[in-house]
C-alpha cells in the first residue's frame, strides 16, 4: 500500500483550521474597534480560543454597555418624573388660585348682597316712616275735649247749626295741623276770625278758626302735629276756644262730621 497524502472523502470539505478561525475572530474585533463599536460579539471568539476560561468570557463588555444604557434610561425617567411633578405643582397652584378667586368673588357678592339688602331695608323703613307721617293724624289741641258738638243748633251760626266742633282751649294754646297737607288759606276769615284751611293728601280739608295768631302761610306744607297758630277769641266767638271743621271740598257748606273724620283716621277724641 502506497503512502502518500490523504485524500478527503468525496463530497466533503474540511473546515477551516482553528488558527484560521481565531485569526478571523481577531480581525472582526479589530474592525469593530476601528469603527468605535463595542459589542458583546467579541466575547464568544475569546471564549472559543480559551476553552471558556478567559477574562473576556465573563461578559464584562456586555455589563458595561448595559449599565450605561440603564443609567441613561434612569436619567430619562428621573427627568420625566421631575417634569411631571413640576406640571402637577403648577396645576395645583392654578387650581388653588382659581379656588381663592372663586371664594373672593363669593365673599364680595355676599357682601354686596348684604349691603343691598340693608339699603333696601333702610329705604323701606324710610318710606314706611314717610307714609306714616303723611297718613298720621292727631287731635288739633293736645289733651283737650269737645265743648260744642257738630250740628248743634242756635242763633250764633248763620246756617242755623254748628258746622264744626269746638275744642276747649285757653287763649294762646298751641293749635296743630291734624294731618299732613298744604295750607290753602291763612288769614282773616270773617266770622271765623283768624283761620287756617289745610288741603290734605287724601283730598279732604280741615279748618281752624278764632285763633289769636297764625304761624303758617298759604302754599306752605305741614305735617301732622305741626304748629299752625295759637287759639284765641277772634271773629264770631263767645270766648276763647278752637273751632274745628272737616270738609269734603274747599268751600263752605261741604262740611262733614269732624268727630267721625278724626276717628276714621285713628284719632281718639
């Protein structure tokens, strides 16, 4: 049998030698290093050459890359977290500001409503007081009494009967307007002597006769209880007193019962 070079089995090719594989691995690592790319694929080549016991086979390259990526990711997470916290703080501040503004608005509206209510109440009270003043009636002589009734007969009166009532009063006693109104007559009135006639707000009239002096003039407005003069004994009078009449109109002959008139306005006589 001849000795010579061995011939490979037909159809088969021998794999590259171990040296060739290692050389190719080093070349690949060098190429990656040249391009600045550090990857974990270098580790298997070193592992193949050192039967899995070399330092390159510990996976340190992969750990370094992973740690770098993890740190970057953590920084990004931290940054996003800080941004989210800042947004939350701003949103809370805006919500607090809106709440304070709403509370301030409610407080201002409540204060304005209270002030308006107080103004309205004061205005109503003033109107009520004015209404009472305008509608109030008093007796023409304070603490007096009727000495001659309405309709009494006698020759002292031109109509044959008394057209008013007489209140007992010494000369110089204060005479009051029985209600609010306007003076339409103030001066000498013939048989009535010094007299005053008032047109009241309800359209009725009252007359005050035989006074010693007057303290009002035509066109003047008066309130209930306001002094209009002093009682006396002027005109067709038999002694000091106040002649008081109530009328439905401005002229003589429109007289109405003075007692009923005063009582209908709440005056106790």
